[in-house]
C-alpha cells in the first residue's frame, strides 16, 4: 500500500512539473484569444488559397454559396462589436418565426428585406445588431405534437398527462427547432447567432412572468367572463388571427372535425315565436338554428311601426316554458328580413351587447366539447350540428318553421384544427387596453413613431381608437403558464374566500393572499391556473425581454431602431409591442415600423399547405423535382383529401418541379417585388430570371479580370469615361435614396439597369476595340478604360452586396484593392458606396462623351 501511495505521489509531481500550476482566468482568456487569432489566420490563408483558383466558366449558385456564410460567421462580421462603428447604432429584432417547422416564401421576403437593411447599415459604419429568435407558438406547436402522438403512439395528450406531454414538446422542439435557423443561414441572414433566443427560455419566461404580475397588481390585467372565440377540437380560446373567415356564396356542405357527414352552412332559416296570450307570431331568421335553444329575447328597432303594439309583450319559447321579452334596440336593421331578430346573448357577439344593455339572462347551451347543455330533452347532450337538424325538424313538427333559403355568409374556421369556431362565454384573463391603446395612437399622431407606408395609419387609428380588451388566456398545456393562483381561505369566519392572486412563486402568492385576507399563511389554500398565456403576450415584450428585462441594463440596444414585418400582423404584434413597451419600460420599442406586403402565389392566392403552394425557400435555392414536392406532402400533417388537392396544385404550378435559382436570385427577386402596399404574386420564373442576371455579372467580372491582366495596379480613373461613371453615380444615388425610403424596387431597378444595360450592354461593348489596341496612344486609352472598368466593378459589387451577398463576395475577393492600406477582408464590412466617390466629372458633358464613345 505504501509503495502504491508513493507511486501516486510521484505521478502527481511529474504531472505538475509538466503542466505547471493551475492557470488564472486572465491566462485562460489570453490563450483563447490566441487560439481565435490562429483560427482566423488559418481561415484567411484558406481564403487566399481560394482566390488563386480560377473562376469557373459559368455561375453556379451551389459553388458560390457553399462556404462564405460560415466564414462570415467565424470572422464575427455579424456582431455589433465588430468595428469601429462611428455612425451610431442600428438595432432590429427578427419577427420570431414559429418553432413548428419550416419557413415559407413569406418568411423569405421578411428576411430578405431585413438582411438587406442590416447589411446596408453595417456597411454605412453603424454598430449593427439584428437579433435572432424563435417563438414557442402555443397552439400551432401543441397541435403538431398532438397529431404526431396520435399518428405514432395512438395516444392523446390526456393519456400522457401534462408533465409528460410538455416533455414530448420539448423533445420535438430540440429535434426540429434548428431547421428554421438552418434555413435563415442558407438565406444569408446576417444575424448575431450568439444572441439567439427562444420565447420559452428561462430569461424570456422570467420577463413574461414579471410582466403579468406587474400588470395584474396594477389592475391592468383582470379576470372576467365574456364571449371568446372557442375551438371545440382544441378545447381552447383562440385569437382573432387564428380564425380564418371562410366566405360562402350560399348553401355549402363543409367538413367538420368529429362529424362523419359534412355539415350544411350558408342558409338562412326562418321560424316563428308565438306572442304570449294571442294568436299573433313574430318571424325571425338565423344561420345557426340550434342557437335558438339559448334565445332569451326578440329585438326590433324602436322606429319600426310594425311592432309598436308589442311593447311590453313576451314571446313563448316552443321547447320550454321560457317567456322572452320583445326588446327595442337601435342595433336592429329594420329593412333586413322581417325586422325582428332573435337574441342569444351567450353565443353571439352582437347579441351579447344587446343582452348587457337590456339585462337579459345569458344561457350557455354548449360545453367545451360542443355538446348541448342547459337545454330540454331530446336535445340535451347532442352534438351541436346534430342538434341543428333536430331543432329544424322539431320546429317543422310544431308548424313554426317558415322557410330556408340560400344566404351568402362568412363562417369562422379555426386555422389550426379546421373546426367551426363558436362564440362561447368563458371566464378568462384580459388586459385593459383603453389607456395603452390611447398612448399607442398618440405616439403615432405626434410623430414619435413612424409607420411606413402611411396608408396603414388609417388601420392603426381605427384599431387603437376603438380597441377592445385583450383576452390573454389559452386553455393549452404548451406555453407560459399563468402565474395566478385561486385562493381558498380555510377560515369559518371568511365570507368571501374566493379570489385570484399572482405571484413569482407559490410562496409569494400565499403571502399576498394571507395579507389580503388578513389571515395566517397556513389558512390559505392555493390552486394555480391551468391556462397558459396567449403567444402574442410573450411576443409583445420580445424587443426588451431578449435583452434581459427587468434585471439587465437595456440602454445599449433598447429602444431599437426599426421594426420590419408584414402588414397582416400590424395589430396582433406591432400594436402590442408598442403598448407593452410603453407600459413596462416607459419607452417605444422602436422608432419606425416598415410594413411589407403579403406574399401570394402566381395566381394571387394566399399561401396554404392544402393548395400545395407553400414553398420552402430552400427548394427555390437548390431546386426540387415535382416528385420531391409531392413527397413533402406525404410527410406533412395534411389529411389524404387535402394531400390530393395539394398534389394537383403542385402539378399545375410546377409541372417540371422548381429549377435551382440560388439564394442571391431569390433575395433579389423578393426585394424587386416589394412595392409598398400591394400584395405580391410571386412567380418562380421571375426568380430564375435573376439567376441569369447573376450569370451576366459573373461573365462581366471574368471578362474584366482578363482585361485587367495579372499585374494590374489600381490608380485613379479618368474623367474621359465620364458617361459610365455618371451612370454609376446615378445608380449610387438611387440606391441611397431607395434604402432611406424603404423603396426596394427602386434599388433593384437601379442596380439591375446599371449592371445589365449600361455596363454590360453599352460600356463593355464600346471599350472592347479600345482594349485591343497595341499602339502607344491606344495603350494609354486602354489603361484609362481599365481604371474606369475597375471602379465600375468594385463600386457596383459593393452597391449590390446587401441584396446578393454571396456572388458579390465571391467576385469581390478576386478583385485587386485600389489602395495598399485597404485590406478589408470582406465586402460585407466595406463602406457602402457614396456619390462623392464616383463621377467627379461635369454632368453637362455626359451625352457629348457618350456620343464620342
């Protein structure tokens, strides 16, 4: 044992001799810095080697886009710390995409615009941060995982239980969540990935909890029983953005989850209520005949002469002993139908308000699953749309049915479950938006917040000036669980022992409750609310939760500079960020909002998986066969009928599949399409056209490199080539004003015209004879042309870089540098062109010079 101990001591001593004492933190940092330097040196060496390889004969997106992104990332070009940056700060956060799967071309448009702006600001010498992140997407994610569970294990979430189900969602998120980040990188998005965040991360979850508690303590968040959009399939309230409004021209049979046969919609059923104590009847009409079981009144207009004699009278419900008043209310349109309207306060938004005004009973006839409750037999327990048929037949049997006719209408459909949405009375958590909405309207009116294009102002003011309180609770398991507790006081003297308190922990909630009810903590029983918060609540604080609010210093990057997104979420996201930012930080979250159009397919249809027109940007970048598109449908959550419909759509739109277009062409096309205010009908063939444009660039630079020759030294260009330099100067000016005004078509048109029509079609063709001369005078002129050509290429590539980062980097790396001290390693951190650096000649002689050429 002693020998073994000595041997061990000797081994330790020898180890210490060679490894030395433990290193300090400073030493470890120094070594890490040294390693990083060596890695960058190695990468630079690799890039120098790459430059020695001749450019391939023709442009290949796959070749060009293979290695640049990882190099940019490793070099730290996307970090705000990369500098020096003397011209201020530009900060923008990404609209966090849902973690539920993959991006489509709408996301690609958002990211093309945002990355162009980010790269432009970076090249202007600003401290630039574009912050990435992902949204937990409560309903969307839960639906996807529930379908997966049923498909693979034939289990529901209830079979698993809440804790195990949430573990399944996290497992799915960890497996699939990186796909979106992979797509964003393939799109060339220059995001600072070290700052990537997820709305369910601890830091962001803490901010969500804190926001709820502060607003609840202030009374801005409160609990109330009101009508909500209810999905019987999801067993949850859903937000307005999750309700698709399906327009029907008349009688239509629609599939409804849980029903074998299709259900009839788009008809108006007329029936009568008999006036109590007389033979008279009042005829009313409805598109939802089953809701008459919950009627508590009939309404007519106060000025309708036909019903003045019925003031103070009652009508009798045919299926129970309920007597219902005839009420007089201005909301009734006396010219529609008979001018009499049935009132179901618990199942219709307009009727709810009539019920409030006239203090009518609210009878809820539906449970959370869509089964009938609080109704007489034989309807009790029936499914809602089976009751539709039964009520109609019962009215016919009583002789009170009048007629049924076609009726154009809009049916609310849950976008996630495809169920018909029901207005249902439920106790929920609400945000009082009156004061916050007024503030959000005021900051736009007084110019503190700018919304571009300004035709969206009317929508903004309409929403903010007429804002309703916001329902923020959802009956889901995946999401931020509401930090509120139902209190029961175990004390015989307690008269009002039911209450809600919020708390950062159960202990804190218990202390609050004990203090409020003036009892000891041991007398308090708590039950945490099962519900989670609306996803838009956590999204609403995203601009400051990502920086560690409320515990960390926000001053460097909050408030942000710009919020760029689609106009379709102006209210759902933008307005809520403005309201929550002002409420919780006292500051606007950004100074400007730029809203782009919504991407539709070539036929102007909304992107929809069931139409087969939702395209993955990666499929446009790399190309995909028709069979490949079909295979993606098989792997989706669509039902067999929808898959077949989508296959037909794909076959019609992409009979030969989608050709390889490359990232640069896709980005350029999306920006070229972005005219302010109009929706975009995206045709893949136009994207292919911009791939050909990339090839033209490629060939122009290849020709120029041959022309410049091996030993070319950059000097000053001559004013003798004033025309092309003036065109370059004009393009620079147009791009600058385009970026300032968010006019992306102006930018793409200016660059496209300069490269294609002015440089390639005119200038290069006109100087070819000059460049081929061998006499001394010709050589002088040729040298001048080479300097001009170099200026056009170098400035032209920098001009294009924010839009087409890959091909411009590849070509820029092959060009010599004008100044020896200009050792900028990447085009993405070179200065963006300014008019002062090109075309110093007089504009008046431009046409004369052009004529002589």
